């Protein structure tokens, strides 16, 4: 049985560069997006900082923030 690996923290005094985390993406109503699982869609609603409602043609899905699997086209 293996132990779960915890992410390593960066020490401020370390000579190595800290890992860079990308800023969270910001979506607006009407933006075209691509989702890893659902494909192409259009943002039809926004819940500020919580989720985005996206119409993928065959279904409407609520995608929670952070939008790791969704990119703006």
C-alpha cells in the first residue's frame, strides 16, 4: 500500500524558482469555450467566482470554478 504524496511547499529562502500557478480564467456570457469532456460550447450564465453555465448544444452544464478543464477560444 502506498502513501498519498502531499505537494511540496516552496521555502522563501530556496534558491530554486517557485512553481508558477496560472491565474484563474475569467469567462463572460457569450464566450466560446472548449471543455475536455463536453467539447465546444458557449457560456450562457455566470455565477461570480463560483461556476459558469455552458450550453454544449446537446446539454447545458454547470462548470464549477476553477475551470481547469475549460479554455476560452
